[in-house]
C-alpha cells in the first residue's frame, strides 16, 4: 500500500528525482535555439527547416501527452519516465547524425517530441501530485520546478561551451548521454496506477468502478473552465517556443554576439528557478486563476516594451529576467487548477489534454517564426502577436470556475 507519511519523509528524494529528470529534459529543449545557426549553416538548410522540426516536436509532444498520461495513470509514472528518457537519448543521436532534412525531422520532431511527453511536466508533476497530499502538493511542484529550472540554467553555459570547443554534433551527443544518465531516477517516482490509487486530494478511495478514464475525460470536456485553461495555455506555448527557438537568432540579426544571446537564455533559466518556486508556493495561498492572469499580463507588457524600445544589453537582460520569473510558473499553477477541480486520480491524462493547447501554441510559435522571417526578414509580427495572445490569455483565465466538480464537492478535503 502507498503510505502518504512515508512519501512525505522521502520528500526531498522524490522532488529531487523529479526535478533532475525534468531539468535534463527541458534543459536540452531550452538550448535548442543555440543550434539554429550552427545546424542550418553546416547543412545549408533554411531556417524554416529547423523551425519546422522544432514545431513538429512541440506539436507531437502535445498530441502524445494525453496518451502518455493515460499510460501513466493506468500503469504508473515510473515506466513512462524511464522509457521517455531512453527515447529522448535516441532522438538526440538521430539529430546529431542526420544528414537529410527528413531524418533530422524524425529525430528532433518525432522522437524527441514523444519523449518529452514522458519526461517533462505531465509525467513528473502527475507522479508528484499523487505522491504528495494536497497540503504539500504546491510545495512539491514548486521545489521540483525549481530544481528543474536550475538544470535548465546549467545547460545553457554547458551547451555554449561544448559548441564552441567541440562542435554542435559533439554537444548534442553529450546531451544524449545526460538523458541516459537521468533514466534510472524514474525508480523514485513510482506512484500507484489508477486502478489502485487513492485520491490524495480528498483522502477517499476512488475505485475503478466509480469512474474510468473515459468518464473523467468526458467530465472535464463538459467543464467550461477546462476549455478556458486549454485556450489560455495556447498563448504560453506560443510565447515560450518562439522566444526559446528564435531569440538567439533575433539577437544576432540585431548585431549582438553569441555570448549575449547565451547570457539571455541563462538569465531566463536562472530567474525561472525562482519564479517557478514562487508560483508553485503562491498557488497554495492564493487563487491560481488570478495568478495566471497576472503572469500573462506581465509577459505581454514585457514583450511589448522589448519589441518597441531600443535594444541594448541592459534592456535584453531585464527582459530575460522578467520573462524568466514568469517562464514556467504557469505549469504548476495550471496543473494545480486541474487537480483542484477534478482530483488527482487522472491528473496525468487531464493535464495532458490541457497541455495539448500549450503545445499547439508552441507549434505555431516556432514554425511561424521561421516562415515569417524567411518571408519578411523580420520577427516583428511574431513579437506583436505574442503580446496580443498574452492579453487574451490573461482575460480568458478570469472567468474560470475553479470550484471542485459536483462529484467531489461533497467529499472532505
């Protein structure tokens, strides 16, 4: 039997394992923008080719996330995380050795895209949501996100150093080794599959006869707030994917050097460690939907100022710090709303569907970045589009009904 008290005593091992896996997976993804110019120049490919591969990665991550979540909810998260880390390493090897655009797209877009669904937010936060009781869940998600953010921060100078010293191919193969090394940590994230789980939100047995995955999905799809979360998350994915993939190239086009571009990504990653923890912690004290609205409005203002004011090193670093503070804080808050409203039994599945909206936005953010630049030799339309989406998303979160569904409303917290 799963012992909640035992899980709490082992809290640092649990959040540490989850944070490291997530940091490795997201850290490798976070630095892929540093490879845009080296890869396209070495292969003679247009930026749209690179952008399409990353866009497909984001889209398939979103498509696979609900399916991966169903597997995790049924058979446990540890197996999904272990398999995801191995698949991630394989995708990186294909990325490093691919000589054609088709093979490159398979490695970056298909293999890594599916692998992220088993190694990032959905799988890790789903496991931790079940392993921790409701009063400790915000802390667990916040700390795991902070550790993951530190991993992303470390990846930036690591990637830049390797690219400069050994070349981009060697750097990617080194990342493959990192993902292989993270795979065994999945053993610490063994949660109970759905058929035997206890809903830690309410301390009640939630047996298979009461509701299955199909019933849970149907219940969520009938909830207006579930769709508002999905639509709002689209903006988050669009903004982060566009900035992560195209900011380094944008800065180089504006006359800045590779060091400043790397420093901007490093500041984003470092500020993210603070922002993710604060957002996760604040989610246990304040209404999460208001926090999410605030994040999107702050992002919109930051991007509007960055795109319109003169570009300097100081303005770049301030922009990176503000974006970093709001970078991934949306994820524990969104995950928290889903578990708050629908319970944690099928959290990986339900968050997977919400996350699809995020990744659909990521697809368009990365892909349109390449298409618009190749057509107009400017990223300006993407900056203004990101601002508009941020405002819309902030407004969409305001009317979300974050009360527990009727099925859970009568149960004690």
